[in-house]
């Protein structure tokens, strides 16, 4: 019988060999993952095929996005059920791109390869992710590495307003890294280096914060709960056991209802190295994508690709 991970109503089993890549194709690593209404899985990679599409059984269907992204800084992927589209962030070229699920490029926000001045508050300097407000299609962008800011755009890509600045107080950010909406359209922002999630209304007014979440790096809202991927430790403690590399689930009030991930990083069942993207399908299965090559594999001698994608089925 397979090992079971998690607690209470949230228990999972590791699905070995779910991902079936064609011969000669590799991921390198996976900064983002999203699942559409048909349980097709879209994986954002830093390999030769930027967005790969798999059916619910893990069979490869197609890839798209070639020529539209930087070589190694694709960053975040978001699926919008409201209009059946994908948003892809690339902090290497400083843009957010919108695609249909069939791979047609629909829009690009930001001036490619022309970042705003660092810490200027102007869009964009190394944006990390984006999400779509369900009721009106507005696009919310976390601008993330060279800014500490949230920007809001119309569905057509017109700039509307922004909020946030560097700092640790409410409404400030060190590294806003991911965005999600719940049914009440509360805006969840993971503030990675502050080890917290902040909640806002759609106008950017601060509501509350949830603290003591280790470097939250990935986030998705599904059926009343927020699923979070926690990154490993920072420089100097990046190999410390028990610092991140796990999945945590919270209810809408910020109560932790589940956590799983071994205290030691690794490639085995129940282990992670560097969670960076997370998604949930209609069965409640959790998909975790990781930047394992950037965090570990690229520093090995010789460098090597490590596992950067896993599925955990609901037990």
C-alpha cells in the first residue's frame, strides 16, 4: 500500500511516473503549472518547449510558446476559468503574456526587454506572476523581483492602478510572488521573503495577513482552500532541514488544515526540493512544479536535471 501524506480530509498518495514525456524531450525545470476545466495540465518549463500540455493521465499532447520567452527565466503560469486562457510571466523579458489554451498568443503586457527602473514602482521590473479577476477580467500582476508592487490592468491590457512598496508593514512587500482570488474576490498575495500571505480587496485595501509561512512561492485557490508551495531556505540556511520544501493548505480564515513534505529535501515520494508552482484538478489531486535545477542541479558537478514535477492524488 502506498504511503499517505497529509492530515484529516486532505490526504494524498504520490503518483509515480505520471508524466510521460516523448523520447528526447526534457523539462529541465518547471517554474509553473496550471490545470484547465478538462483537467488538462499545462506545465511551464525552462527547457526547449516553454509550455507543455498533458492530458489527465499524463500523456503528452503538444507544446507551444517557442520563441516567445526568455531562455531560462519563465516564471509563473495561471489558468483563468472565466475566459479559458493562460497568463504566463517571464521575469527575464519583463512581460506578462496571455495565451489561449490551444496556444494562440492573445496579448502581451509590458515592453519586452525594456524593464522599468528598479524599485521605481513603474511596471515592470522582473514580474513574477499574474491572475485574472473573475467578475470583470482585470489582470493583477505581482511585480516581484525589481519592484515590490501590484499592478492592475484592464482585460484589454490598459493600465489602471497599482499599490505596494518595499517594506514589512501591512500593504508593503519584499517580494510579491503570486496572486489568487477567492469567491468573494479577495486578493491573496504571497509575500515570499516576509514569510506571509497578505489579503486585500480588489482596490488594494489591506484586509489581513497570515504569517509564519516559510517563503511561500506558489499558490492556488480551490474549493474554499488556499494551496501553498513553500520554497527552501535562503542563503546560509538553504540546506537546513525543515525549512520549506513542502505543501501547506489553509482554509479561508487562515487556519492550516494540512501540510506534507519531508523535512529533508529530495526526489523521493513525499519529498520536494524547490516548489515554485502548484495546481489542483477536479479530483482534488495536487500538482507541484519545482525550480530544482536553479536551486540545486545547476550547482552540481557536473550540473544535472533533478525531478521538478510531481502529482499527488487524493487518497
